[in-house]
C-alpha cells in the first residue's frame, strides 16, 4: 500500500533588530539625517516579508543607508536578536550564522526573520 503524507510544522520566528552608524555630510543636521535614515529603513523593512529560510542581506541595508541624502558613508550595520516579552522566545545566534564575508545572515529553512517593532528595533548613530 502506498500513501502520501504531508507533515505541516510550525515555523519559528527570529525577531531581529538593526544597529547602524553613518557618517554625515558636514552641512547636514544630524537629527534630521537620523530621522531620514530610520524612515528609509522602516519604510523598506515594514513591507519586506521574509519567507521561511530567506536570508537577510546586510549589504542591502548598507545600500539603503548610503542612498539617503546627507549620508557620506554607512560605516557599520549590525543585526541583533530580540527575544522575550512581546517578541518570539526563539533565541538565534546572529554572529555564528553570518556569512563568511558578513554580507548576509543565514536563516534556517524552518524559520523566518522579522523586525517586529521597527520604530524601536532600528537604532542609528550619526557621526
């Protein structure tokens, strides 16, 4: 006898946040620039729905920040895991799952990345 079976398993949610650092042009108001950078990332990440197993590309975040008028250069972008409370309880080691060149974060096939609260999970510094 031959049977077809389908196993449906719950996926895991990996809640992530973004910390970044940009260098501002000399004649730019740093507070306005920080707001523009945050808005650019929030607008992009709010509509980006990651699928199960889809990697998060840090190089895309660098590109978005460098496209903001008034940014001379994006110096540092770091992803961090947020757990507990209103977030998922699934803890994920970001550092050990970065690609060897640091350009993207590998996500397991049974998990999806999510920025749950972009207004608080995206933190920027302007130098």
